[in-house]
C-alpha cells in the first residue's frame, strides 16, 4: 500500500512540475518561478540522499542544477517525463562535484606519505568501483541501465522505467538478468 502511495506521489509531483514548466516555456513568468521553487524543494531531497556526507554542498548543487535546467530547457523533449531529465542533470552535477573534490584532494596529498604504501579502504573501494564499472560496461544497455539506476543510484523501478523508456517489468527483468550475468562474469563463467 505504501508503494502505491509513493508512486502516486511521484506521478502527481511529475504532473505538477511538468505543467508549471510548460507554462513557463510558454512565457508565464509566475508559473516558471513556481516551477523553480517547487523543483528546488524536490532537488534538495534528491541530492541529500546522494550527498549525505556533504550537507554543505547540497544547496550549491541545487542552485547549479536549477541553472543547468534553465540553460538546457530547450533539450527537454515534449512528451518525455520531466523529473528523470532533471535528475539526470542533477546526477551530472554530483559527478562534477566528486571529480572536482577528487582533483583537489589529489593536489593536496603529500608525495612522500608512507601511508600510501598500504592499501586503504578507500583504495579498495575505488578499485571495486572501477572493476564494477568495467563489468557493467560489458553488459547490454537493457541490463546495465536498470542496474545503474535502481541498484547504484537508488531510483525506484518506476523512475528507472521513465528515465530509460523501458517498462517497469523490463527494468525488473533487466536488473535480475544483469545481476545474474555479473555474477557469472565474476565467477569467470561469463
């Protein structure tokens, strides 16, 4: 029952945001302002889930995402869901932040640090992510995309379906078959 309520909320939010966005594209400044205001609330929640360790960066990314949505509004296709398009922009902003932070941290690392001799948990995690990325790249899109969106990014099956253009069933099947294929590759059978 809670899942149905959650999906209903997602659909209602999508419809409300899309209507305001379309009115804004037609020149209604008040509707566009309302769209940006409501979208910023939704983006804060979306980004807090992904940046729970860096709450200070959430507001900056909300603003950057809103600017990017405004700048890229011409790329949104009428008839397509709006929220997954916005979330994709927000994810790119998160990736940009992570890359910038990694570069800053790398520049501040001492060159003769004896700690580098020993593998740290971060190194193992980085290597695991690289390996997972390589394994995922070997999967077809119909399996890779559902795994990335549902299992790694934490989107619901409904959100992943909207983002990929697949049916909810196809997303579920893609996750199942993709995980099975990954397991086989890890065991060396794939």
